[in-house]
C-alpha cells in the first residue's frame, strides 16, 4: 500500500502532516509484524484534488507503459487535507510508484500546460534513508520533474509519523 497526502494550500501543510501522522501512528501500532507498512509517497498541494480525487489514477510512464492504481481508502478533513491509500501491486518499487503518481498529478494539473506546478509535490522518504541514496532519489526526481518539487519530508520507520527533518536514528 502506498499513501498520497493531498492538501488545499501550503498553509495547511503543518496541520495536515500532524494529523496524518496521528493516523499513520495508529495504523503502525495496530499492524502485525508481517504486514507491509504504508509508505507515504509524498504530499501534493491542490485544492481540487482534496475534493475530487478520482477512484483510480492512470497515466503512462516515460517508456509508454500504462499504470493504474486504484484508491483503496481515504481519511482526512474534507476540503482541507486527505490521505489516499493507493492499491499497488506487490513488487512495485516505491520510487516507480512515486514517479508515476507525480507524472499523473502534473498531467491533470496542467490543462493545456497553462498552470504552473512549481513546488506542488514534496516527496516523502524513510527517515533512515542513507544520505547518498536520498541525494540520488532527489536528483532523479529533479531531472524528471524540474519545476514541481519542494523539499522532502521523512517518515519514521517505527511509528510511521511524518518528520520535518531526517532524524539520525530518532523516530518522532
């Protein structure tokens, strides 16, 4: 399962991350050890997506392959922020899913290329991601989406909470 956090405006980011972290922490506490954790792919700022996110996301990747991810569950505060769980096939890498989702979101946000997507997507990585790997992941995202990224957030590996900085072993 992968998670996408949508919110209506930058001013909602702190609230959305705090409240979403509470939901993720509850989910992590109640999971069984053999269940896969919900990885947060990133956050996306767009008022219409908070209200009218489709039941599935479909788009084509750079090679032309078609990807579709149905939305399994949703939680949040309507019209302010929503967290959407995406059904992802086993074995599909988080980076691949993140790239696809960003591509689909940008395509749907730029009718006729008229809307700027600058800084609308903030990727989320595991807090224990090695610095070199993090730099590589961000470089790849910037090459692919040069105008749509903001600074990354992190997800604690123990609690699932969203963190503002990469904690050196701490899980907030």
